[in-house]
C-alpha cells in the first residue's frame, strides 16, 4: 500500500489536509522550513509545486510565485533535492506537482528514479491527460510512485472512468472551472462530480481549486477524502516578513482546522 493510501486510511472523519507551495519561493531554504512547519501543523500530504514559466492552469498568485522561484534559479533538480531534505526529517506525504515540459526535458526514467530516490510518493502532471500518458505512467509507476490525475466537473463519465483507471494513490478533483485561486464559496458541482467519479473508483478523492477557509474545508469533508489548499497559502507565505514564512504557513494551516 502506498503512503498516500495509508494517509487517507488513517484520516478518520476529517478530510486529509493537502497544502500546496511553490518550491523555491521565496527560496529553497525557506521552502524546506515551510514544508517541515506544515507537516508539524497537521499537513497530511504536501504538494511541492515545480515552478514553470507558463503555468496555464494557475491563477495570478501561483503564477507570481513561479516567476519569483524561477528568478531564484529554481529548477526541477532543485525541487527533488528539496523533497529529499524534507523526507530526511518527516514522514509527511510528498506529491510533486508539475507541468510536463520540465519532466520531459529531465528524462522520464531519470526523473522517476530520482523522484523515488528523493522520497517522493507520487506525481501530478497538470497538463498531461490519460490518453497521452502511457510512457509517463510506465516510468513513474515502475519506480514505485503514484500517478495522480485531475478530474473536472465538466468531465463526462467516460473521461472520469479513464482518469480513474490511470490514477493511483488518489484522484485530484477540481472544484471549479478556470485557474487556481481562492474563492468566496464552493458550489454544488464538485459534490455531484465526485459522486459520479466514485462509480468508477475506490481511490480516495481530494478536492482543490478555491479552498481557503476552515468552513470550506469542513464542507468538503462531507463528501471528499481530502482538501487541497494552494493560492491562499502561497499568498500567506508571500506576505510574510522575510524569515517568518514557516510560521506564517503553519498558522494559516492551523486556521483551516478550527
């Protein structure tokens, strides 16, 4: 059983907390401290975002974080080393969150081997669809890593079945259309989509895109297995006084559990 499955199995009645951060923003050293602080503050799985020059699925907050991380020189190899450093001190789940281009340029087999050796548990490639992912899935799963795919409210049942078949560890359900970013409310579309998705899989399902408050996390926990929080956390890290990013991230994550 993968670490992800163990995490979801042990979550009890609450949704697994899955914070996202852009690795290298404001620095790799700060990201390491943020990850460890998040783990101590209750994170079950941490999404390590690989900065990318054209993050088309992300809103302005994460786009800006990617640009800052790239300006610091952060590359995929650096994110893998960050994962290794976190794994040396924590058993928290680690999901690499990337676009396909950096992985392709790194080399699929080389990437999979290095990611597994660094202690990562799985990979989510934002812009890779199951129909085009055979080589990627083969390399990543051969290395013992889970392949997490995205499911959207507009996905027809046939696509949800394909997503479920290609996924392992868990499935990331997108709460709304558009790009990432905190939202004032979460509508009923994701609940219906998750109900449809459960017809095709027994994997845990986490919901993300737009979550930023404790009441939203509690509501999501009524029908999903995990809650992903990204843009609001990235914004809290960016707003922190230099040197206090880890404390700001931990305080934000604790606020979601109130």
